[in-house]
C-alpha cells in the first residue's frame, strides 16, 4: 500500500536533506556557485562601495570621504541584510541563505557580489558597533533610544567576529585588486597568474558570503556558530589567491617594463641604452660583461661609442660560430685603425648574449667553461632565459638559431643578422651591412656567370663549400695537383670539421671549354668603367689573365660565391701537398680558406724569391720614349721598374 506524505512531511524531508557549507567538497561548491553566475551586466559602484564599507568595518573616521554611490540601491542591500538576520541558527541554513544571496546577485560581477554582500552585512554590523560606543549617560536621547530598540545591551561583537571581519576585508581587498587587473585586458599569456587567480575567486565569494551570514546570526543572537571554522576556510582560499596576485603583480610589472623597453627600442640614446633595453629589466642589477681576452669584468658602459656585433645563441653546437667570431675578433684587433667605408675596425666590438630555456648547474658550468677558455670577446654575465628574452625574440627575430645583429654606436641596426654574411665573406664583408654583402656578390657575379655560360660543370654553389677551379698546360702538374686535392679531401682534419671540398678541372671532359672560358674572361676588359666596382672587376680580370700565362697551371679557390685565392700553379700545389704542416691553423682561423690563403702567401714569396729578376732593354721594343711595360714572366705580370734604360721586374710587390 502506497504511503502518502503530507505537505508538512515533505517540508520536513527537504529540510532534513539540506547540508551545511562544510558538508560540501570544493567541486560541489564550485558547481553550485557557477550555476548562479549567469552574466555580469548589472552596474555597481564597486570602488565607492568598497571604500564606504572599509570605513565602516574598520571604524576609520580619518578615511577620505566618499560622496556616495548609485548602484546597487538601498533596497537591495537591505533585502540581503534582512535575509542574513532572519537565517535560522543551523549551518544548513547558512548554505541555503548563501545560495539565495548568490541567486539575487547572479547578474553582478564576482567582485560586485562580494562587496555588495559585505555592504549589506555592514548595515547591521556597523549599526551595532557604532551604538555600542555611545555612552549610556549620553544626553543624546535619540541615540539612547536607538540602543534600546537595537537591544545593544544584550548583544556583542566577539573577538572571533572581529577576526573574521578582518579576514573578510583582506579577502575583499584581494578580490577588488584581481578585478581591477582583470579589467585592464591583460593577455593570459602575458599574465597567466590572473587566470590561476580566477580559479580561487568563486570560493572566496562563497566563503565570504557564508562567513558573513554566520557572523550576522551570532551578532543578532540567533545562533552561536564557531566562526573560527569559517575564518580558517576563507583564509586558506585567500592565501592561495594572494600568492597568485603576488605572481600577477610581478608579471604585470615585467609586462609594463617590457612595453616601456619596446617603445624605446627604435629610439635609444646610444648603443649602451639599447643593449640595456634588450637585456636589463627594471628592478634587477645591471649586468656586467666578461672580457674573454683579459678574463676580467666590466660595466656595460664600456661599449659606449662603439659599434657592436651582438652574438645571440644557445649553448648547443656553437663551436663553429665561436671559432668564426674569434678569428674575426683577431682580424679586427690586428688592424684597428683601418677605415673602410667610414667605419674604423677598432670601433667594432663583439658581445655574446647566451639564451637557454632554463639555466641549471650543467649549463652554468658549460657557459663558464666557454667564456673562460673559448671566447676572446665580451660575454654578458647574466643568466638570460627565453622568458626574459622577449624583446630579443620579437625585435631581433631570434628563434633559436645563432644570429649576429650589428648595431652602430647610436644604437641603430645596421644588419639584423650578419651571421651568414660573416660565414660567407668573413672580414671582407666589413662593416657587415647587408649592402656590403650585396657589393661582394656583385663583385664576383660576372665570374660565376662565366662558369655557367661555358658549362664548367659546377652543379650548385653553396656558402659552406670550398671549390677549387684549376687548369693549365702542364699535364704532369695537373695530375699531381688533382692527386693532392683528392688526398686533402679525405684528410682527417678536413673530415673532422665537416669541410666539403669540391674541385673542377677546366676542360677535363671538353677541351673546347678552355678557350671559351678565357674568351669570356677577356671580354670583361672591353666593358666600360662606370665606378669603383667596375675598376675592382678590371683588376680581377687582369689578375686572372696573368694566371693564364703561368706555364704550369693556375688555381682559383672559392668559399661559396666568395673567391678567396687566385693562385699560381707551383705555390698552390705546394700549399695543398704540405697540408700537414699547416692543418692546425684551420682550427685557429675563420676556416679552411683563411688558413689556406696564409700558407699560400708564404709559399708564393718563397717561389718568387727563387726567380731572378727579369730585365728588358728599351731598345728591344724599338721605343724612343720611356713606356709602361709589364713583366714578361708568365707567373708575374707586374709593371716593370724603370732602371736607367732598362725595365726590370723581380716578380714581387714593392713592399716585398
């Protein structure tokens, strides 16, 4: 037989199923709170209301006066206050009233929900505290009458209630602070702690309301709740919120500092200010520079007045870059007073900024080893992480691959990334602007056009490959040189540095290529001179035609498109054959080509010293005036020195 439950019984059953705040776990509370949070389009004078309730609850009569507020209206505040007052004295009703208040405030923002509830609580709490302080003997009969109406004599504010109110105000302050920062529209990627703080906000709001409901019940003598439980719960969530706010404050400060540096980047006072913008955050110590040559430290201001090659990299696989920059440093320092295109070589300094994802002992030790034993230039004495390097990543387009950004002394960028330029052309590219590289490409473009036109057989020219192009009329020399090159390519030093060497013998597969090649070279002599570049090309053409006269052979060595050596047969052969004598130099120089050129110059001088001077009598030319005559020696081609009535050439430059 079915059992029928009457209305009173149903009500009793529902009440028996109600649970208090401490009977819910966090996930249950979060779910219930979010159900009541629909949108936040209702207005609230949160700032003014916060200042008012702070004045009331702290009894701070010296606080700045607040003119008032418009929203919410008094009726809303009084309605919530009355609901708190009439809440029955059991914890399950605290939760029920809390949810009722959240439902009433469903259209308000999170901070508004909290501050409105605190304001509603302040109506009763402030009234009681204020009347408590009025002396019974006061002549103000209205005040005395109010005390009697509010039954102040039988009511009190306990220490627990006072402590709870203090924690509520602290939590409210943090919620207001969070809301202010959130309203500024910070990107969550820039200030991720604000998003983490939001996860605490619904709990803060719930426990603020629940705590004040319980506190109100106590001060109207409707119950005797253990307010310390509510205080501890609210305090625990507020502590977590505060930690996120501290992180948010640091992130916002870093972001504001970053935006300040971002705006200054393209208009720095000089290169030192620009470097500080890149690597120094406000509030942190100024970084120092480590000098890899003297092993001493300097302030970054030592770079003032200089142009800077800013080397930016991780610590992984940068041996080639370090070797390259060490050699470049030596080339700059060995001729500091040389001026090229108005730039003085001694005014260029190299600075390394190493960047890693996270520094640890292993990376710190590696950096210490590199700066103490490997580099000769400046290194930043500061552990820079990817997170710190936002300006470097965004303004200099650093993406993990080593780059060299060139700045002039005023802090303006001469080249965003000169790394490939320096690898390709070395010191020849000084002062390392993009246009300097373009000029070098134009300087040799005609030569590579010739090699393609006569179909020399070169499939592809790559910047990291060394190419030997050679020819001549002595087959024995040709065979010896080819054999020496093959041996060189397989040498353990060459394979150990991953150097790729290719060689092409002119006319090996098609003898017709030889005359076509030289006809194309000689045709460049007929071109009209239109500037310094054309004059430089004419000098190169004359050098090539001089090589052609060598009875043994000739050799052209290139690194990518950069022609490094135009060499005579015998000294070039000796340079290749005697590689074991100079192989160590390859590791010390910018690369194989630089070490090769230095040793070739030595062998060339030795070769020239063994040849007697050539003398030509003017009468042999049937001339009646002193004329300019080039040396008839096929390995020389220099302008002969006039001695009395003879022309003489000793096959070397005057400085030799």
